[in-house]
C-alpha cells in the first residue's frame, strides 16, 4: 500500500494552468499532486556566444526552489551566492530534455529560456518542470508561428518526464516526497511521442537493482508519460 | 488622466489569497492590480547569532523577482552569484517595516522569515510585499498562539505600504509600471494603524519636489493604506 | 540636553578641505564633527554600457568605510568578497542625489565617479559624503569648463544632505553616533537650493512618528543644509 | 568500424598504477586508453556536520580536470571562482557510486574523500574516475584494517563504471573522445559484483533511443565492467 | 639625474603624523614624498582559529588602495568581489614584516591588525605601509603597557622598509612612481635595528642584475632605513 | 647533518620527464626529490586584452596543488571559490620568471600559458615549477620554430629556480619539507645563464639574517641552478 493510497501504476492528479503570468511568451503552473512549478518560456532574439552566426537557435532551462517550497525553509541560493550542484544538475537536464524535441535550425537565431520555479515541492519537481516546460515552449512557439516570425514548426515531438522508483520492493510510478525519501531506487525518465527515450537516470539509493527492475520502471514511466501527454494536449487545446 | 483610467486617489484592486502554499506557517498571494507577490512566513526556533541568549526574537525579510516577472527576462540572481543593491535595499525595508509592529521580546527566541517572491511585476512590488507580509506574519503568529507556543500576541499593530508619486504634475496613489517609469517623484510610505509612520522614502526622479507635495503624497498614502488594512482584515477573517 | 551639549537645531562643525589628494580631478576631506570622509571625483571619458551612444553622461557614487573608521574594527568588504546591503544602499543614494543636480546631457558622454571613503565615523557618514561629493564634483566640472572640454555648466544647483532624528522625544539636527544609536526615528534629507527636496528617508527605529514630526525634522534639515551650502561655497571660493 | 579499430564490445587498455603518490592513504593512476586520472583516497577522522554524532561515516568524491587535460586549454575553475555544473554533477555521481558499496556504519565516524584529478582526457573520465576510486578506497580501507582502526571490512562489493553509446547506429563500449563527440546516445553505467546496477544515466544526444537499445548498452556495460573488475583485482593483488 | 632631482641615495621627505584617527588603538598617516598611507592598529582580544589555546598572539596586516589613489581610477576590490594577487602579496608581506619584530608569546592571546589604506600613491606604498605600521603598532602596544594589560614589551626591534632599484643603470633609493615604472630592477628591503634583514624581494624587470648590484641596493636600503628609523623615533617621541 | 643526509650544497635528485601529456604543446613532469610537478605549456593564438594590437606576445603561469599533494588533504580552491594569496603569489612569480627569458616581441601576438600542477609536495614546489616550466616552454617554442610559425627564437636564456635556507644555523641548498618547516630563513632564487639574477625572495622566518648569509645563500643557489640547467639540457636533448 502506498502512503497516498494510490495503485503502483497510478499518477497523482496532473494540473496544467496556462497563461499564469502575463509577460512571458508562454507560461503555465504545472501540478503533479501537491508539487507545483511555475514555468515561463522567454524568447530572446539572440543566442549564446558559442552559437553566434551558426544559423541555429538554442533552448535552455533554469530551475529554482522558492525558499519555503519545502517542509523546512531552505536558504536562498542568491543569498548564498551560488547554485547548488543539485540545481545545476536539474537545469542541465531540463535544457537537454527540451532540446531533444526541437529542431534548432528551424528555430532560427533565437533562444528560448524555460524558467522553472518550484512554488511547492512534494517530490517530482524536475519531472513536473520538464513536462510543464514543454507546454510553455509550445505556447511560445505558437506565438512565433502566428506572428510569422517562424513559418515552420521547430517542435518535432512532445516530451514528458516522470519519476519511478522501488519502494518496499514494489516498483511504483510518480513518487511523492514520502516515497522519494524512502525509495530503494529512484529513476527519472524523459520520454517522447511513441515511447522513444530521451533520458534515463536511475540511481540505487539503499539497495542496488537489476535489469528486470529497470525494465519494470521503464514500463511504468510509459504509463505515466501517456497521462502527461494527454494533460499537455488538453492544456494547449490540441 | 492616468494610463489606467484611475482617479488620482484610487488604488488598484487589492487581492490577498491566504494559504497559497501548504508548507509555510503563514502564506498569501498578494495582488496590487497585476503585481502579484507570493509571501511565506517561516518560523524558525532559533535567532541570528547577534541575538543569541538575549531573550528576544527577530523578524526579517527576503525578496526576489522571478526572472520573467517583468516585461523582459532578467538574469537570475542565484546564477549571477549575488543579489543586486536594489534587492538588498528592498529586503532591508521589508524586515524593518515588519519589525516596527512586532514586540520582539514577546516573540521569544525565534525568528520569522518573510519571503517575498514576485511572480508578476507591474509597479509597487515592495509595497505589495510589505502589505502581504503582514498577513503571512499574522497567520504564522496566530498558529503560535493557537498551539500555546505563545501566550501573548507580539503583533502590536497592522502595517501596510503603498507607493505614491507625482506624474505629469499630479500626485497619484499606487503607481503601476507605466506611471512609475515616468514619475517626477516616487515615494514609498509604510504606515501603521492610526496613521503613524514607520518609513518614508521619497525620491525626486526628474524634478525635485517641495514640502507641500510631500504632504499631499502622504495624504494619498493614508487613503491607500486604509484600503489595504481593510483587505488585510478581510483576508485574515478579522 | 544633547550628549554633545549642542542645541537641537545646531550642526556640528563643518570642515571641507579641498585638494586633499593630487590625482583626482576634484577632491575634498569633508568633516561633520568627528565624522571625516575623503571624497574624490574622477572623470572618465566613457559611460556605462546602458548609456552608450545616447548622447548623455552619468554621475555615480561609491562608498566604503575604512575598517577602523569605527569604534571596533569591521571586516574589509574586499576581503569578505561582497559589499553589504548598507553599503549598496548608501552608494545608490549618493549617485541619485548628485544626479539630481546635474544636467546629464550637458555633461556629454563622460562619467564622473564620486568615491566616498569614510576615514572616521561618528554618525552622518552618508550625509557628509553627499555634501562633500558636491564639492568634489563642482571642482571636477570647473576643470572641464576651464579646459574647454565643457562650454556650458551642467551643474544646475547645489545639493547637501543632513540627518535629523527624534531623540528622547526631541527633534534634533545632525545626529552623532551616540544620538544615532538611541534615536526613536532617524531621517536623512537631501535638499537643493531654494529648499527643493531631492530625497527623504525617514525611518522609525523604536517608536513610530507622525506627520507633525516629519515636518519638524524637515525644517531642521533646512537649517542644516543652509549651513552646509555656506560651507560648500566657502570651500570652492564662491 | 570504430575510429580506434576496436570491436564494438572491446574496451580500451585498462591500466591501474597503485601508490602513485606517497601522502594519500590510497592512490592510483587509472588509465582507460589515453584517459588518465589520478585518484587519491584521504581518510579524515571526522564527518560532515549533518552526520555528527550519528555513529556512521561518509564517502565523498571530488573531481577536476587539469586545465590542459584536453585538446584546447580550459580555464581553471579555481580562477573562475566556481565549479561548473558538469564538475558538480560528476562529483555527485562519484560519491554516490562509491557509497553504494560501503557500509557507512561499519566505516565508523570518519570520512574518506576520493579526489579524482584528470591528467589527460580522451573520453570516459567519469567512469575511469569511479573505477579507479574503488581501488584507492580499497587500499585506504586495507590500511585501516591492518592498523586495527577497523575490525570489519565496510566494503561490501566492487564497483566499476563504463560508458557505452550508439555511434553510427551501432552500440559500442567505452567511447573515446571522437566517438563521444559524435554519439547519438551516450550512457554511463555503474555496476557492482554480480551485475547489480548502482546507476544508469543514458542520454539521447542527436537521436532518441528505445528500450531495446538501452538493453544492448547495458549488456555491453556488463562486458566492460567485468574487464575493469579484473583490472581492479590485479591492481590490489587480489 | 633622477626625475625628482634627488641624489641616488636620497630619500623623499618622510612624514609621520600620529593619532590620525580617534578610534584606533594606534594610528598614523605616513608619507614618503607624495605617497601617503593611513595605518591603523586595532587590538582584538582574540586570535585566529589556528592559534586558539596556544598561548600566543598574532600580528597581521591588510592593505588596500583607495580607488583614486592613483593617476587613473582603479576599480574597488570590494565591488569586484575579490582582492587582487598584488593586494594579497602585499598584505602577506606587511604581516610577516611586523611579526619579525614581535615576540608573539609576550603579546598574549590577542591579535593586532594593521590596516594600511593608501590615500595617495606615488611609488613605495608597501614600504611606507610597513614603516608606518611599526609606528601604529608601537603606539597600540604602548597603550597595552600603560594600562597594565601587558607587563613586558613584546616588540623586540624597530622595522622599516624601503624600495631601491636600478634606473638607467644607476642604483637609486626610494623610487617614486616614474622611476618605478621604468626601473630595470626593483627591490624591496625590510630591515631591522642593527642592519639585520627580515626580507629581500628583488625582481628584474627589463634587465637582469648581478650580485654586485644586489649588494649596492642593499647598502642603499640601509641608508634609507636609518632615515626611516629616525622618523619613527621622532613620531613616537622616543 | 641534514634530515636527508645530504651535504649542505647538495641538490635532491632532479628528474624531468618530457611529453607527460599528449595534448599540450610542451609538457613535463619535473621532480626535485619527492616533489613532483606536472607542467604544461599551452599556446594560444591571442593575447590578454591589455596587449591587443601592441605587436607582442605574453607568457604567464598558473599554479595549483592537488588536494592530496600534501601530508594532510587541503581544500580544493575551486570548491572554496577563490585562490589563496599563496597561490596567487606563486603564479605571479612563475610568470615573471619565464618572461625574464623571453623576447615578447619576437614571440608575436600569442600567449603561452604555463600550468604548474603539484602532484606531490615535499618542499620547493615553486622552484620546481619554474625550472620545469622552462622545459615545457622550450618544447612549445621548438614546435613553433619547426612549424615555421616563428622564424626567430624568442627564448634568450635558460632560467632555473631553487630554494636555499638557513637550518640550524647552516646555509643549505634545496630544502625539503622538513627543513622548510624549521628553517630560520628561507630564500628562493631565480637565476639565468651566466649567473644573472631574475629574482631573489629571502625571508627571515624565526631569526633575521645578515648580508653575509644572503651572499652564502646566493652562492648555494648558483650551484643548484647549474645542476638544474644540466638537467634541463638533458631533458630537451640539447
């Protein structure tokens, strides 16, 4: 029995509220249960220095937790003067995951920054961030297509992410904070349309795992991502 | 005529949604028109080093803008590795304003941190932060009173803040971004119950001002703060 | 009775020694009683990035306390690797105050940096800094006029600053350190020729204050600034 | 055909030279082909603050590239004043991988730091680091056992790591720099005795991959880790 | 002929004005010609962590240039967020030089910090700093002796420093900025009573030098330091 | 009797292994006894900003200790976020010493960076670094000459460095760690062909020294540098 009473292959409620802020070219407040992340997509008509003049665009992500997103207050990274290793690792994952579904040449010489700010944390903040970032990106690119700045759609697939883990010996989908804290193994999957894999990060926490377990977690992830794809479609009105 | 069509002494709509996040001891999403700030109050059962063993508590504030709270995306201070002078100035003002209404000895040896994170900016983010922080603080202290951790209420007054300015020669209340960008003078007032003043910061931007103008701005501030006090009362169910 | 024996509306001795250092285009050692600040004005034939090509100049300020300007030694900000919020707040105030009396277009595409380094602190370091900075600026601009680099004077007024406060219930002018540490309210006024106001920052420390008190502090500030204007005139030989 | 002429399931030459430095409690220079990493294990008779008094030890890793380990010189992170996201991500992986094979309670209240400094880089620096770190850790723990500081061996398994990837559509083992730069997918596996998995990180670079590919990469990783286990055994004289 | 018209073995005017600031336990404004450095000695009744409980004291130095001490304005190190290599090198030299004349056990468990802030620079700022620091230290220690906090004098000798160099092939004493910028070799000597050497730092700039030149510079340094010792004695009223 | 049993004027074994890494344009692993430093020379076809367009090149050095090069592990400077004063002082010395033997105009508009990373420390790491850096530089410049990028040799002399000190009253050559920790005086000499001096840094540690001692240390340094010159010649096959 899971602490939340969910079945092993059951996602928490997925909520995606688009247009949460008025300035961003795309935005949403994404919720996986009590985890809530505000994602904004900002279009900048320039690219990072290493890409200047190469005829392609860039998609990148930034991530942060508000200090009291968690049970006990964490120090503000801006006050400490540096971002933690965890923050940087998650930022890199977000950017990589979204770039996996964008044709950067079709995007043209512009950058889209996906800011993921965790308002409330209850496990799965990075996977909610990636799943919401796709919606914000989709909305921002829709604007570019509508205005004529782009004539071809650079987004080649949907992308969603979900965590799975082994808790008390049972593979389960979409861990909340209590499960995450006690899991024997913890995996994040980033999947595309048609079940293609963009990223697997599977870590033994207390006990190691075997090939069979890895496959079972992957199958749970497919179930979860199908649910997320449907929520993304609903959010963008597809 | 103001860009928003408001009368000179007219506040924007004030919205205060309490309990916006589940972990904080007190929280609200405060809105002054399109400006929206998430405020959380976190109780910590310890005080800063300079107060250890002195038999009193502390109230402090932190402030941040989400990168895309504004028209164009700003860099994340955590990524730059330091907080701007503006951020630090606002943080100091928030802490000072709230301490003006708290009897720190009655609070006991604990600290309450008021985190003000601007979700969307349209002028007046620091005054909305202070006004919302009082609500979050009130809720957090209510919890301490209810649990018996405190037996006497350390909050001695309400506190609210509002900006006023001189735009096109006319003193106006509660500037939005467009007015703020073009004001000849820009003032922030922090007021308490009964019209007592906790802080005045009045700055000439393009043109200097005189004593008469300062007084007219102060009178507008009283009108605005009365509106905010009413919204605070409604929010906490007083 | 004030600790110094001064009358409530009595300034400390104001001393302004021009030409204190030989390299700066303008400089003075300004004293308000035992508070002594070395101010230099440095002319740079370039403007900050955000002003490039806009046909105007810039005036900015920097502020620092020598480690042993105070009763007990403070850490060197360069050693700590960052400037405190207080330092940044004062720097911003100095720059803003001086820009209030300069026509930046007439200044041309150059920057004048006013460095205020506190040699000895006894209350009022920021107001002495601003008052001295005007002298250093005046001397530097005089040099530009004399050399023909400027043909029109970009300085449109004198500017001076002074602190006032309520001590033991009595409004007093130009607080020294002992008064400053115990004041119920503490205000800094930046005034121009003819009594126009550039900035008011009035903060309740222990007790809040009312409109009447604010006005009485402002009137004391006028008395003080008139004394400072006279000292500035004497210093530049006007 | 691979650029190196190796078969798809062929590792590069593995070299492990123990005792490379005289001060460390354990050390080796590990080579995977032209990739060479100096690993030292340092025993410290204290634990990080979050573990004090909890009756257990800690194992952690640090990682750095010498500036000219690579084709073109990289800036020194100490000179830039911060470690890159990549460095921090790798450090976290090294620590996690080694902790997966240590019983921290048996280790007692001490910390072992595994410093991995890349002397020369040709792909696979993180996997060589982990594989060499196990040898340095083993040697350091042997010393503790020999001296009687430990009576029970806290190391519960060998651990090794290897990269695999899909290059030109073919799954291959132990990518060198040229392959790594052009791989469609790039995976790092951390495996234990008996084929148990401690960590999988599999990232699509240009093309996404499917479950079948993931399994084929995992099987290659088993082949590689068996080779590394044998080299580890030889190095420690097992 | 030297630019200043001085003879090769002629020092610039040495001025030492004691009691320049009122808070420090010892202070002076030291001048070597146009070079002027404010030195304060601060007594702290604690020692750095590495000396706690060892029954001895510590003497250390800090050094900074005011931004406009030089011909063109330099950035403030506090604003840049770090001290330059040059600053750190000079700080270390100041501390080492003063420790060379203090019996740290006799000083007891307290620290004396010598802050050297360059008001105006014209060559020789580090040597003026050391020479002035001895005076400030002497005054601070005199206070400890007078108050009875110390019963034995921990200062075992005078210490002075001077620069020498080879300019246009001629060894000269006490280089000013013009000479320093063009010297073939530049040496700083720190000498004690009776001609004992605490430190020699002799650097070839354009041309290397030989043993004979090194000795000639050392002899000039003795002449200079005798002049400084006399000025120190006069300053402290010895 | 020295701890190592060496005669007062006896160097430790000097080893110079060239080509230690494959990417650098020049490299060696230099050993003075148990002290071992990896030096790489990297050629960059650009110069630092202050030299752009001036028709000359630049030679600079960087220095670092691996965390466990020493008896007890030191913190990684990259993790602490800044380089120590000692590191910066040594870096500046390395750069200055090598520039003393390079005609920067003949080098053309390129920079050579000499990275000195201490693998194992046993005293004399800075002198081994300089001595090895000359070899790495020589090899890198040989490559430029061979490729035709340079037609004239910009290296005008060999340069070597060695430490000398007074231990138990006896002047000795090439101090190891034990001697270095207990020396009364410690000096580093940087010498060129024919005995010309590039740099002397001689510091009294416990006892001051006199002119006679300085000369005796210099004579020992000549003996040591002759040995190093011979080892450099052997390493480059001269």
